[in-house]
C-alpha cells in the first residue's frame, strides 16, 4: 500500500543526505564551521 512507498522515499532521501549533507562543510580546523571561525570563544575545546 502507500505506506511502503513512503518508506522507500524516506530511505532514498536519507541516503542522499548522507552522501552530501546540507550546511557548511568542515575542512579540518581551517574553515567551514561558522561558529569556530566567527566566535572562537564560544567553542568548547577538549583541551580546556
């Protein structure tokens, strides 16, 4: 019935998001994450 079709569409959408998730890309510690770039004092560091 219609329920299985929706499940297939959801699985397909989930697969697409995993391949190319929305939002900024984080390329190491040199860029991509707006919070880290623009407000480094707001980022909780593990070495603190």
